[in-house]
C-alpha cells in the first residue's frame, strides 16, 4: 500500500542529504568564516528538509485516508 509513497519519500530525503553533503564540502575550516553562499545554502537546507518532511506526512495521511474511504 505504501511502497510507491515510501520510495518517493526516500528519494526526496536522499536529495536533502545530498544537499547537506554539498554544503559540508563548501564550508570553511574554523575559524575562517563561511561565505555568504554557504550561509544561504544552510538556510535553504532547512526549507528543503521541511518540504521533504511535509511531503512525507501529507502523502502518508492521503494514503491512509484513501484506504479508509
């Protein structure tokens, strides 16, 4: 029932993880400050993470709702 949804959720969260890994590679070694691009990317990471989690919750609730109708 949830196989397709679970696959899509895993793919989206894998993209979030790849983005986080890219940010880590671009970060400066302390005590050097990070570039403004890296700081912006950190903010976008949280937006991307939230979108993935929101999708997971919405897709799960939708599947459950359709199963009980």
